[in-house]
C-alpha cells in the first residue's frame, strides 16, 4: 500500500481504501493468468509493511528463481513509488519503467485509485495483474505450491485455516491497520478509540504468546508474517510517529521475545531495511512530521539479543528447512540491518 491515508471519514476515523485489483494468478489460470515461472515480477518497497509480507513469503517458499522482484525506493510523491534510489538510472531493469504508476496505467489508462505495493506485473504486457494485498501471499502459498522449494514451510495449512483466518482478521483490524487509525485519526476521540483497541489486542497477543511459540501452533504461518511486519516497525516508527505510545514493543516481554525470535529466523530479519522504513514514514508523512527529520534511534542491536523462545517447543519450519542465502542483488545493505552487519562481521 502507499502508507499514506486515502480517506478519513468526517467523524475523524481513518478508513483505509481497500479497493484492489482482484485478478488472481492461479494454478488453473481461471482469471487468465496461470502460474508460470518467469512470467511475472513482484514490485515491492521494503519500507511498506504490506509489501514486506510478500517479500518474506516469497523468500520462505523459495520462489525467487520463478518470481523476480523489483524494489522501489523508500519515498514516493503523489504520482507513485519509483526506482530512483534502487535501480541503475532510476529505471527498473526488467520492467523498463521509472514509476510503478506506468504499470497500473498499462492495465487501465484511466486508473484513478491507489498506486500501491505489493503489485504483481505481467512481463508479457507490462501491466499490473493484481495488487490484492491479502490474497497475493495466500496465493503464493497455495496456487504456487508445486514450485515451492524443498523444505518450504506450509504457511497456510488446511487443518488450521479457520484459526489462521480469524487471527489474521483480528490482527489486521486492530494492529496492522490499528496503528494507522491512531496515526491518521482526525479527532482526539477517534485517536483514543483506536489507541485502546490497538493495545487491547496487543495485550491479548502478549498473553497468547507467553505459552506458545507461534500464533497458530508450533510452526510459523501466514499469521506470524502479518504480525511481524507491524511489530518490527513498532518502536522505530509507530510508537512515536503514530502516537502508539502506551508501551514500546521492548516493554511487552512475550511479544518482544516473539518478535526477536522471528527476526533471527532466516527469511524474516534478513528482509528488514530499517533505513527505508524510517525514511519512508518520517519523510513521506509531511502532515505528521513537517520537518522531515528522521530520528536517529532506536538502538537496533537489541534485535540480536537472546530470546529463549525455543523453550516453548516448536520449530519455525516444522519438518522443513530454512531458506537458502538471499538471492543476488536482493540483500539489504548491512548498514540498514544489524543482523546482516553481524553476519558479515563473523564471516570467515
């Protein structure tokens, strides 16, 4: 998504526009877009929590050789995300475009809705196929299953889908979107309602995670991916910038340990770009932060401290295995992520 509010109701409540392009890429191609290795390109921004989900899922499932990825820069203007910082000459080398807007207009020359990430573009036409945030990652898990790497986790297992769907709905309403309801509230009363709702849900999740390692059992699922992308941004952005300041994440023991556990799991922490995250929020949201000053903190070294979550049992990948090395050209710069910096400092 754009991470900039597109609608605030007259009563001061922030409402996210979720009018997506809902065409799906499926194994049977029923919408006209069959799963086909090398045909599509996933366009993301590392700054955006909604796009971050698809980066993690693609990596966990080992889809990098089949679904290429274009990375937009951390900031955008009203025209859309662009590749000025992230591609030679400011133009994506595969799509040949400077701005994601071009792929949306290739789909519909009259397109007048949000130019959002993640988006999947058909390389045969240069047009966006879908930007349906919640469906994209579920389809990567289910419709692309025959192309998963050996040992890939089942992020949306049949026997737990009802529980996972319920958790994801609660997390979206109260946490993923809840921080935005706080940050973009138009009235004090709206902000306080959103604030109470956010921390009531975080308290429930804190209690749940005291006794189990992951949200829906002993292995990671899509629900963990969706919660992680908000938690990893919480202290760096949401606590101050969005006024979500009853507690820092570091002051919620179970959630903080859970977040560190995931951060230190291959496929999660190695996809996090704290520099892009902070510059996006503090620079793009000029109505909230008119000076454009980007905070120097917080200290990121704490993300590498022991979490001891293994004592609760379980294993992130179940009977499977972690993903391999990050694909060439996709590594987060070490100065943007303490995990990557630490791995380089200990390399032989």
